[in-house]
C-alpha cells in the first residue's frame, strides 16, 4: 500500500523531539495525537493535560506523541489518518466528520442552541449516546464531546446584516450544512481546509469566513480579516476521538484509564476555552482587530430557519429539531 505524505508525517513527526512527558511514559504504548493549533492553545494544552493524567493514573502504559500546528494536516486529513491507523487520537469539529456521520450535523444547525449549557445538556442525553454509536461505526471512538465556542463571521469590513454578505465569497468548513447556510444568504461558499484559510483570505480567493474567537487568533486570521462580527450563529461542537482499531486493541483497563483521563480533560478544555476567548479578543484588539455586533437578528434567524427545514428530513424531522430548541 502506498503511504501518503501525511501518513509519513504521522510517523516521522511524532518523534522524541516533540514529546513532553516523564521517563515513565517513554516505554508506554505509542499514541500519535494530532492537534491543529500550537502549544499555547486549548486544542494542544488539553492533550498535555491528558498525558499528565495518564502518567499519574496509568503510569508506563501510554506514550502520547502530540503533533501540534496542523503538521499532520487539516481536520479531514486527520480524520482520514485515524481511519487508516496512522494517527491514533485527535480533536475534531462535528462539522468535519459530517461526510461520515451526517446525523452529527444536527449540532451545527444555526441558532439551535441558546448557550453552552443548553448544548451540554442536550449532548448528555440520548442524542449524545446515539451520535457516539454512529461515530464508532465509522471508525471514530468518541469518549466525549467538547465545545469550541460560538462561531462568528470574520471579514475585512463590518458585514453586520444578512444582506451585506450577498455576493461575497465565503470560506466554509467542508460540510454541506455550512454551504447551505451561507448560500441561503446569497453568499458564494468555498470549502477550504483551515490551514489554508490565511492565504486564501490574504490573496482574495475568499472575502470572509466564520470561526470561533479562539481559533480566529490561533490561526492569526485577525491579521487578514480584522473585523469579527458577533453573529454567534453556531455553537461549534467537537469530539475527542480515537481510532477504532487502536481502541479495540486496548485492554479494558486501558480503555477505562483513557476514558477517565478524557473526561477530566474535557472539563479542563472548557476552562481553557473560556479564558482563551477573552485573551484572544484582547490580542486581536491590540493588534488592530475590531469586534462589532450583528444587526437584524431576525433576518439572520430567518436564513437559519431555511437550513433547519432543508436538513430536517435527514436529521429526524422538524419536530425533533423544535424539541431540542425548546428544551431546557
């Protein structure tokens, strides 16, 4: 079988030079972990914390080799790496897994969740359990869900109303739902992997995009799209995921140790993300960025409603979507 560049990188970059851990962990089971962002961001810090937890609770059993800065590719490439076995663990947005698990798009429905708590309560119930089974059937074992924060519109100018995005070329995550959302406002969606967005925006391939506040600064996008419009249209749900073949190869006690470490890590991730959003916005403002409020909230919600209706047949029907929206 031919090995791809990314698969080669998974084996070559997950080397001792990037490994941080105790000598006790060095003899453990190698686990290549892909992270899209750098050492200062929650996406990487959470794996450092999980490694520390495992060194304490399962000493000598795991050797987490954490590869930051999207060195192993964007979310799609990382997901494919898990499926072929070159990567054992990663975080991912549910959006990027929609090609394998379309049902996960229910978490991406715009203006469905009121706040973090509403999303967390929903995922703690039957919907979360059902989605975990669907992810596992596609090769992704998901011990828990994470929240990256709300997605906002990013642009070079204050595009504060639905009409202001009409005709704009917008970078979208590689998901049919995200494409449908921005098409409903008359924009021209262009799927681009997240590591390529900076250059795409800088060179004018696209005019704008949407992203969370933390990742906005994490990818230095405030340098090329200095205006963040607070639309808060989607709560960016994510998963902590392991490659199914790797997971199946573990002894039951090792699975238990990993699950417990991930559960503790998710609580830490939530703390990190809230703090990082605040720090990211402070940095963006200090470096020329600007935050503005979205106008015409009903107009934004009307466009979102069209997406609900369009995707309802494949997401259990409008009654189920309405039940989530109205739940407490």
